[in-house]
């Protein structure tokens, strides 16, 4: 490993080096350069590196050494469900019989692929209790947007055009209000009770005939189960609205209860959270959207269907909310999630939620003397501390997060949810062992101790990472976002 | 279960620490009627041996075809080293780089990706990537409306790929944006129609394609001036591979460039994952959605990279954010960054030249069969539309019987064919021969 490697790929460039090999042209008599009209050709030459294949391998391997993944170590990032990403999923996703399929290939030549899509959609229905799924949206936020489009289309088709408000709890993920806005909906915030759940009394006066629906996640972002969901469901439905389930926290209840049974009409699932497809440094994921019986026709096009003859085909419904993606979503991600469900099987899928919840409660109870737990009680897959119990030394949540990096851990999610000033949101997931959790608990206690005994070491952390705290202000004030700008 | 580390002893001890008696107590607060009490109707757990056999059998239900289809997704060569690199756990299993001190790998490759996209498009700034080309174009549309403030109309050329158009239409519908088509004339955008439609001074953006859906390389001379005179922004959806040789969106005067990076060596994967790119002029940077990486220094003065201009984004701005996008297509951005690094200028040009040669050879041969004629007499790179005397269905059926995916049917008498550097003369000759014999 090269220590302190800090080159850009552009800085390895040397004129004349090549990193590719291509076949010789078999076609005489063509000449792109003379045949294409000159005014259609580019004038300037792009600055791209000239490097060998080996340069590229070594460069990116060295970059990877400056990264931290689930494979590297414990990643208790709340709301992100950083569980183990099995390699068999990768192997199946790269299977040449699927990777080489063109989206416009006739469906008779893609029956295997369509069967996987169909079967995963069915499995998600069974797991979530909703009647029908599309796998076309590309990510969680994209699934939310698709789900809200379905909600709007539902009201539009009923001729009920005044329903343009969506209710979002103040503890919601930032994507909820953002997706609602992109879908042309106005956001109305509903407050949380001191116990962290939706305040039903605050909700009631908000419910009128302009409400399209409510977006909730259950358990919510505090890791608390919304026990009043049957009542909320009744109230929202009574006023003519629909219930949307943000599936970001589905891992918590996987195998224990189902959004469909809670009264939700529409939901999305993050395959890259609950179903173990890798996060890839920010994508690609996939955000399947499910609907209850009676809303199937609103799912985005194209829709995968199975004929009476057992043949799969593509369909487009005129009532659909529309097209939200190029084709059938991130198909290779769909293959990974399907592999994962088959590997777990019916006997293990139901253990995911309970073990994830056990891990979270174990960590929470082990640390609540040092870290302030604003809401007591059994949590689900994650929980939130509001900073240290002893805040007298001025050590903040950011400092704690940075100090954890020194000890070889990824930081928890910080400053979210917005209900507390010093939120530290921890989600251990079911694939972490008691030993890993014990070590993490030990380090968290040590950091709490350091915060009192040697606060400066925490405030100036991290010390042992490839780079230390960054000047984000200058980065934003004078943005340099390309090599060309950097060179000036 | 190999993914669960808990022994019974672990479970007992952990429950004790949590102050609980049984696993059921973990869900004790949940109303009884909500608990799921039956077995899932799912298959039983499979071993790896069974999983491999299962997918092998499913794979046999697909056909491996020699691909002459394009329409936005092309069968280009993927260099062997890309998959091993992007499969490294440090890249593959990382989350969004929220902790820059331990995410410099991700942040730096995104910076390199942004730089390369700007080099190909000629634009000043690119974001960290989008889901795909269709959603990137929809976001570009929303940028033009946000920038124009009081205008809510966009014009899209009828030569745009309909798969892009229908996603743009969907996003527009729920945003109260009106989308109008600019007419097509002889396979290219009818600029006279564009000029008329701009006259209302109510257009926020004009969205054009390069090469267009028919494979034609359009001449956009004067279009930027036309748009800007009416205070409309010009958006160009361009194939990034083709931009290694074609006049760039910036050189045409575009304000925003967008498109799909699939052509940069990404396997076709039955529709995804690909990567959308979105780039713009400096003037529009604060309207750009999604992640952006910038360079900076750390407290020791070391060069480093960081997510920047985050005040545009959903986790800060919530409903006032530029977009709801929360991630990017990071690993696929790494994919195309490695691809562009390997190919360099010369390689990208060579891929275009080989594809061009094959496509022009095939076009000439097909016309010579008498069964096809060029739909448009316009310059093209590696994709072209032919009018056929036999029905395109019949042609595709005959080709399918020979193991060939014979393009994409785009009208009752029109077939769109695409050639890449992976197609050999023998494969092309077989296609031509089959058409000839019909």
C-alpha cells in the first residue's frame, strides 16, 4: 500500500500511454473524420488521462484504501441499515445471461429476467402485505416520489382536484417533504408527542378535504413504533386521504408486522437497506413501490404481468401514474435482492427484524448512562441519543462522531432527526455480532470518558484518518468541482 | 443462518441487558392485531449451490442475442478491470460520503468523474451523477423552470428518445409544467417551429437531443441565440461517448447538458443500473440538484475532497430543496470514470470510429439489398433509421431466428439499427444476408 497516496488520475497522465485495446477495423472505405461535416465535430480536445491499465488498477486500489465500507468495519449509521452485503448476490447480478440483455429485446428472449422481476415483486407483496409492486423506481427517494405520484393520480382520477396537501411528521426523513414538493404537493407538518410519536390530537384538525394523504415511517426515525397507527389510519381514510409508508425503516419489523396490515395504501422499500444490496458509495439502489388492492392500475409503466399461459409480458396501463424510469429499474439490483431473499428463505426472513431490534436495544441500554437518552423504552431497529449526558466540557455530537473514526468505526447518523440538538442515531443491524457490539460499546464509553478527561483530543479528532477535519466553508464559498477549475 | 451471528447464549445475555425476558418482548408494545402470525409464503432457504443452479436455469429462459439494438442503450465493450475494482468492498459497501475523513476514495473518484463529464460536455460544472438519462433530463427540465421563476413551459424536440420524453412528461405533469413538442422535419428538429413556439416569451427551457433518437447528428447552429433571445435556457441531452468526437453542448451554446452514461462501457443489464449525468454553466450551479464534490484542504493543509454546496439539498432544505434526490449513482459513476481513464481521448475516438465504420458499412449494404432505404439523408455516427419494404416485424422475426436482435421498431415501416465496436463484419453480413433473403 502506498502511504499518503494523493494523486488524481489526471496527474498520472503521460502523453502516448494507452490503457485499452480495441479490434482493428474490418471496414474499408469509411472515414468518419472526413465524412462528418466539420461544424458537427468538436473544436476543443477534452483533457482525459493517458494512462496504462496498470496505472488505473493501482490508482483506484489506492483510492479504495482511503474508504470505509461495511466490509471494513462496523457502520452504525442510523436510518441507513448498513448490513452485510453477501457476495453471492454480486455473482448472480453479474450473470452473463442477464447482464447482456438489451431492454428492447423481445420479451420472448427475456423470460428468465421477467420471471425474476415478477417473483421479487410477489415476495415483496408477501413480506409487506401490499397487493402489488413495481420495481421500476431507482432509489428510496425515487420510490417516494413515485408513491406520491400514485397518490395524486388516485385523487385526480376520482376528479378530486383540491387534495394537494400532504401531512408529514416533524421527525420525517428530509426526502419526505422534498419528494412531496417535487410532486407538486404542499407540506403540512404534524407534531410529535414528547414520547416521539405522531400527536394524534395535533393531526385531527389538519384532516380536511384538501389532504391527499400522510407520509409516515413505522417505526419512525426515533426508532419508536407508532402504536396509534390503527387510529391514524382510520382518521386519514375517513377524511378521504391515503397513507404512505416510507420503507426506510422496514428492517425493524421485517417478519413481525406488515405495513399493509397497519393500514398503509402505498409504500416504498429500499432494496439497498432491507434487502442487503450494497450502497455503492451512494447508489445504485432500487426503490420498489407497493400498493394495496384496488390501486394496481396506478403503478408506473411498464408493468410486468404473467399470462394465463405462464408467459411473462410487459403492459402499460392508461391510468398509470406514468413512466418514472428508463425501463424496469435497476435490474441488476433487483437480482441481488432476490438472491438475498432466496438465501434467507421463509424461515430466516422472519428473524431479520427481531435480531436487528435486539441489537439496537442491547447497545441503547449499554450506553444510556454516558449518553443522554431522551425517550426511554424499548426501541426498534435504531434509537437516538441527544449527545452526552455530561455536556459541560462542550464536546459535541460532531466531535464524538469524528473521534469514533479514530477508533476504526464509521460514525452514527448525526444531527438527525431534527427534534433534538445533538442527535446521535445508531442502527446496528442484525448482521453484527455481540462481540462487535461490545467493542463498539467499549469505545463509545471511552470517548465519553475522554470528553471529560481530555476534551481537546475529542474536539480535534480525527487524528489517524487519511485526512483530518476539512475546510468545508472555503469549499462552498469558492467551489472547485473539476480538475480544470482546480488547476485554475 | 450464515448471515446471523447470534447464538442462543448471545440472545439470552443481550435480552438480560435490555431488561427483557423474551424476543417477543421486543415487540410488546405493538397492538396484537398488527402482529404477523403465520409462515411467509416464500421458498425455503437455498444454499449457494442451489442458488447458482436456480439462476442458471432462469438464465436459460433468456436468449443471448447479437445486439443491433440501440435507442439509448448500446452494447459497448466493458474493459475487464472495471468490475474487480468497483467490487472492492471499500467502494461497494460504503454509504454516501458523509464522513469525508474516511471517504476520500469515493469523494475523489466523484471529483474525477465530474471533471471528465465537464471535459466531454464542455460545461463548467457537473453533479455527482443521477439515476439515469431519463431522470437526469427531467431534472434538467425542472432546473430551467426553477431558473426562469415565472415560466412553466418547456419545449422538447420530437426527435427526443420517447423513453426520455415520457419520464419528462411524468415529472412535468405533477409539477404543473407544460411540455410542448417542437416538430420534426426530415429527421431533425424543425427550427422554424422552434422559433414560432419561442415567440410567446413563456418558455423556460428547450430540450434537444444529440445524436437524436434517429441517430442523426443535428446541426444546432443559431439555436442557442434563438433560445437566449427569448430568455429560454437550452438543454442538450447528448450521448457522452459521442461527445468525444461531436461538437459539445457548450460549443453549441447550451446551458445544461444531460444524458445517460450507459454508452461508456456499462453492461446493458436489462435496463439498469446505468448512470445519468447532469452538467451546466457556472451561472446555474446553485440550481443543480444532487450531490456535488469540491476540493478543499484539511486542517494540516492536505488536499482533500468534500460534498459541497449542500444548502441546495433535501437533508438541509427539506421541501425547499432543488430536488428530492438524496443519493447519486455513485458506483456506476466510478464505473464510467475508470472506463474514461482507460480509454482516454484516443480510445473514445477509436470506439466511435469503429462503431461509425460498422454502421456505415451496414447501412450501405442494407440499402443495396433493395429491402431498405435510409429514412433520412442526414449525417449519423453509429445508429440510423431505415425504411423497410418488408414489415419490420418480419425482419426482426427472421433475425431472431438467427440469434440476432434486429434493432428497434420505431414506426410501421421503420427500423432503428445500432452498431458498436463489438459487432464484427461477419455478424453484420449475416444480418444483411437475412434481410436480403426475405
